[in-house]
């Protein structure tokens, strides 16, 4: 048990250890932290959630840093970027947009490529709608919806439920009961994360391996709840604004990703979107099909002038 905890904590501190530079930007409610890797064309990297810490992008940023300058953001309400007060006044889509503007200004960048996985894709698209001149191109990996309405959540839920059998349902019910009673252990938390990943990973033989990699990232559930509440309150819908974005949009998506329908809908809305589909692959192509994912990603980056 102690060994597992030590490994887990070692991964959590890995981002700062490997990054060439770790810095922060002050705002009226606290600090926003970010990490830089490599040199070259700048890429702002946004992790999923909302509420997941930046460690999910560690491996990708390290690999891309051989040719590019990767800036990995600890989004507000994740990692060390905890605002005060920590409530709906500081965790909302507008504050996230302001943070991205401050980040570019701090780095003296007029524009950058925005890379977003899952929720990070929605954040990148929404920023491109309010500040299109700052977004050189969008690279969306298993992106969340540009219109996260009730129908989107219902479809996603149905897609995830199809992956569960009777045994998975029993285990999930048991863990959720423990969580409700406040009796979740560290190992229970890892098991719950693994079970949730079961719906996102195509190859069940890779669930343990990929879950371990993903365990480096912590989820701030308060941030997730606050942001989802804000999206619902503001009725965020980019359907009319996104077509006004004229710069390149690229998408990489696993064909077996429960969110794959979103990439298809994006193509219908934005026909210019260049999609790379990866078969036998779920929500994490960078881990499940890295031999296909990275050549595609480098090919995409090579097209952005």
C-alpha cells in the first residue's frame, strides 16, 4: 500500500520535475500555474474534465517538446491553481477565457495553437469563438461537445452504459455507496477511476495500464460541479459562433470513443474540419494507439504554418 502511494505521489510531482520551466500568473483571486516544455512553435495544452489536473498532458507535452514549445496549463480550480473564493464567482467559462488571455499576454504571444483533449477541446473552441485572432489553429482530441446540452449528456451516458456488464454494475454500485457514506479508501478511489475508465478504453486488456497512467491526474470534483453548473446556467452553445472561426481545425478521435459522435457533429457543423479517425481506440488515443496517434499529431502540426 505504501509503495503504491509513493508511486502515485511521485507521478503527481513529475510535471514540475520534467518541465523546463514552471511559472505562475497572479490574478485578483490567486494564481494560475503553467509548465513549459521544449522550444519552437507554441502550443497551449488543455486537459480534460472539467476539473482534471494537468498531469494528463505530461507525456504528450514531453514527446512534442522535441520539436515544439508546449505550454501545459493548470486550469483554474485544478492542481495549484485554486482561487479564493472557490465558488461560482471564480469558476466559470468567462474566468477561464480571461486566464487564457492572461497566459498569452504573460508569454508575449499574439497567438498560439490550442490543443484540447475532451473538455479541453470545448474550452479551446469556446476561446476561439471569443478571441479568434489569438488561436492559430485548433487541435481537438476526443473533444467534448460545442453544444453541451441535455441531449449531449444523455447520448454520452447511453454510450458509456453499453460497456458495462453485470459485474461492473455491482462493483460501481458498491463503490458509489462507500463514497456516499464517506468510507472510500485510496484503493477504492483508484478502483472507481479504473471502472470509469472501462467505458473510455476500447481494449479491456489495457484498462489497468492506462488507468495507472491516468491516475497521475487528480480530479477536483468541486471544480467539475461548478463549471458544469455554469455551462448549464449560461446555456453555452457555440453552434452559431464556431462557423465564424476561419482558421484550421483538426480533430483526432478514436472510433470507439463514447464521445466520437461529437466529432461527427463537428464535421457536419464545420465541414473544413480535418479528422483523423483511429480504429480499435477509445477516448485516450495517446495511450491506447500511440503508434498511430503521434505520427498523425506531428503530421497535423507540420501543416500549421
